[in-house]
C-alpha cells in the first residue's frame, strides 16, 4: 500500500513540476513579406506560468536560415533594432508581449516570402522550460491585448 501511495505521489509531483515549468504562448503571428525581403518578424504573447524566472534564449523555423530575438531601442532620434544578447528575460508569473516596435523574433534569411493566410512552425527555446513549437499565422498587423504584468526595458 505504501509503495502504491508513493508511486501516485511521485506521478503527481512530476505533473506539478512539468506544469510549473510552463511558458504559455498565445496569438503567434507574423507580418506578410514580399519577394526580395530577406527578413521578417514573428510576434506573440509569452506568459511565464512557473514560479521561477526563465529566459527565451532562441528560436528556430524551417522558413528562415536563422532567428534572433530583437528589440527596438531609441538611439538619439532614431529607432533601431538590435539583438537581445543573452535572451529575453521572462519573470515568474508575468507576461511579455512580442509586438511590432518592441521585442520580436527576427526571421533572418527568409527562404521564401511569407504570404497572408499561410502558416509555419516556430520552435521557441527557453533556459528552463522545455522547447515549444507553435504554428505562426501570417496576417496583417493585429492588436496585442494587454495582459497583467509586462516586462519592460
């Protein structure tokens, strides 16, 4: 009887741990591109549902040669994009919006244009949480709803 209870407890704890490591990904989308555009951007909401800080350290997709996590920063009077070195921090139990003009996954070296209505897989990699693959829909810019707490730099 003790072994059965310990076994059930172990299963319950393993499910709790995996749920605690979760980063919820909502509304993944990308803007359409045209022939000749070599780069694009992917946007979404990331909600760290775990009780510990995590980091979005990278991404991969078959539609681009490679990806980088970027942010827009104001340098003097000019808004510029730059890579987020070391990854994008995701504070415990908070959300981060990846949106135009802010953080985003830069799709570098597109293999073909991203056409409105098409979809492609994007795998997000985290420091602690397991990698997650989402289906990104290509569509015109959309409004990203505000969610609870946001991490801003």
